[in-house]
C-alpha cells in the first residue's frame, strides 16, 4: 500500500478547503511521499477495545515523608499494568496535546511537519535543531498546567515521555508504553517530569537549588516583599527544625526499643533466677542456686548497669525531642499566622524557576555532543523494555545497587545512620548519564532528600542510574568532610590516591568510573580497580557480609581484605 501523510498531521494541514486547525492557521505545504527513514509507516487500525478509566491508587505514605524505619526497597510485583491505557490510540491525541497552547505550539507543528516530510538530510538537520528550541518553548507554557487535575492526558504524556505524535511509535513500543503504570503505586520518591512540576506547583516540594540570587536589602523592600521574605525565612527555619525533630524522634525511638529489649531480657533472667527446686525430704525448704543460676547474677548486674545508662540517654533524647518539637510548633504557628499554612494551588513563579532548572538538568543528562532532540521518536529510541527509564525499572536498579552497597543512601547523624532515599527525576531524553543535582536540602542536612536525575532513554539504564548514585555518594561524602574533603573520609582518601598517581582531569569523574567498576565488576570477583582504590572502597563502601564471604573464596585479594577487616575490628576503630 502506498504510504501517505500521517492522518493526524494531514488533518491539521487540511486548510485548502477553508478549514482551520486548533493550533492556528497552517499554510499549505507541498507534501512528498514519505520514506521509511523519514516518516512513520504504521497504518494499522486502532484498537477496537473500549477506553479504560485510569484508577488513581492512594499511596500508603507521602513521598515527601522520610521513613527512617524502612530498610530497603520493596520488590515490585507488577512493573507493568495489566490494563493497558488507550491514550496513545486516541486519534485526536496530537490535536489535544497542542490545543490551547501559545504560539510555540504552532511553531512546533510547522517544524515537525517539515521535518517529517523533508527528504534532504541537510534540511532535516536544520529543522531538527529548530525543533529543539521551539519544543522547549512549548513546554514552558505547559508545565504549570500539570497541577490541574483536568489537564488532558495527552498533554501530560507529552511532558512525561516527550510523546507528541503516537505514530512515531513502533507498534510494540506503543503497546509497552500503554502498559506503564501512570500513577505512583510504589510510594517511593521517583517522579516523572509532569509529576515533578505538579509537586513544585502545589508547594509540596521546594524548588531545586540554584545559584543564590542577589538579595534586596530590607530597607528597600516594600511591605509585601518584606512579608514574603519573612515567610520564606520561616519556611527555611521550619525545614531545618523538621530535620532536627525527626532525627531526635528517631533517636528516642531507638532508645525506647533498646530499653524494651533490656527489660525483657532482665525479666526472663530474674524469672529463671527465682525458680527454686524443692529439697526432697527437707520440705518446705528449697535448694540453693544452681550453677546456671549463679552465672545469671553477673548477667543481671550488667543488664541493670545497661538499663541505667539507657535511661540517661533516653532522658536526654526525650528532652531533645521536646525542644525540637516545641521549636517546630512555634515556627509552624508563625507561618500559619502569616498566611503561609495553606499551599497555593498553583505557584506559577516557582514553576517558572523550576522549568529553567529542569531544562538545564535535561541538557546535563545528554552532554554537549549528545542527541538533544526532545521528541520521542522510534528513529532515536533503541531501548529494551527493561532498559527504558520507567519508574519501576529505575527502582529495580536502585534496589540492586543497595543490595551491593547497603550504605549508599545512609547519612550519619550523631553516629546513627539514617537511610534517606533521594528524589529521582526521570527526564525524557536520549542521554546516557545520570547525576546528582543536590545531595540534600541546604536548610535540612539531617533528614531531607537529595535530588538525582536519570535519563529515560539511555543506551544502558544501569550505567545511567549508577552514574547518578555515584555522584550522590561523592557529594554527600564531600559535604560531610566540608573544608577537609581533600584530606578526610571517602573523598579525602580517593583524592590523595588521585594526586599520588598524578592523574589529570576531574577527580569526581574518575571516582564515578571507578564506582561503576566497583559495582559491576569487583562485586562479581572480576578485579578491575587499582589496589589502593579497591582498599578505599572496601573500607568506606563495604559490601554486605555475605558478599564479602563469597568473594574471599574466589581470590586471595579479597581474602586479604577480609583479614584486615578482622584486625581493624579487634583494634580501636574500623
């Protein structure tokens, strides 16, 4: 069958009879026959199934609440929906996605039409470059609408996946995307772009960190500016105190659990100690303590000492929690009095700022020489289903990473490791590297989530996530060491190795590449790292005990490292 112009574009180009499209007047263009290399050839009929309603699942917990009791990621039983959505089969998808937008929608439509129908490779390259700028301008006006529950799904899918024209799918790819879960049923802070803007616009998330803007002096502020600045200061103070309160409550809970365990053990020992055997023939007298009971006496004494120590620590923890809770409540009352308790339904200014940040994030996943094309097309999409950066696939990679590097999401506060999973933004780009945007909130270093970014259509999803996690590892360790990051901790030890080897370039990039080898090769017994680097990673990012025992059986190199572990455990510090 002879290929013809895609029906969706043809409908929007049908102006010769005086018809007008919903995205503006489109001038008639000479349309050449499409070739397989330049235009989609899928002409299969649409599915005959009825459109299913997408049911919003209520999450058991908010993604913004850090649960310090959670020890790992849950296994995802159903990574794909059993009921495919029919959104991408809607013949009006393209028109709905562009309808009601600004003039950039008209611009994108014209450029996309020329790009898909052009036969000259040089002209196609020009149109392709022009689409990049026009598309991002189109998104500028769309992202603020993501908070509105009435926003049509084609607009959401366009922002989420970059899908502006469903006919640019291959049929099997369209079926796969139709099965991706639309809602976040995992409860984890992994967000698509449309969800990210929704959380920003609603006020549930703060803007991603950027360079500090020049502050207006208080004397030059208008009353409204002064009130806004005071509210912003209170919000920052609340965020900081929120971390202190949550951390102190976590310490208090740990001490309470410790007390309960000690009391249970003490009760059982005393119960056994008070059980006396009768003396046959000398009733009602009973026997003296048995040898086992005598051994329980010093154990009971030790338990009493431990309970006394626990009580002092618990009392301090309780006072710290009360103080943090009082401060938090006072700040909250001031915010409420200032009218800041109610979140705005759509903070347009915050969305505008975040839009520029997300655009920069997208560029960083691609790099200077990468493919900047922002629209989903089978011409550039070459991922497998498991290699596509969906929420469920990324969580599976994160679960695998944490199984090998258990402390990857831990931040130490008062010698207590708190597991804090960062926000993960999934951007629909053809980039290959993820990265860490910020290791934690600048105003709450204790329990706030960091932010990492992962491209959705990379060559290798595992590597893309690993680069983001490695960057997070580096930045958290660097912030912890502060001014001494070149001397202390993980970054200090690695930098000294970097300096001794006289390596040239960005030390963090070397660390990221070595971390990838640590996770993908060394964890399987394949020795690819320098001996010193292996030792640094072994001490600072230790494998689970089971994996260590398995590795020591494979090579004397790992056996020697395990012996050093044992020696350090017997010494003053590890």
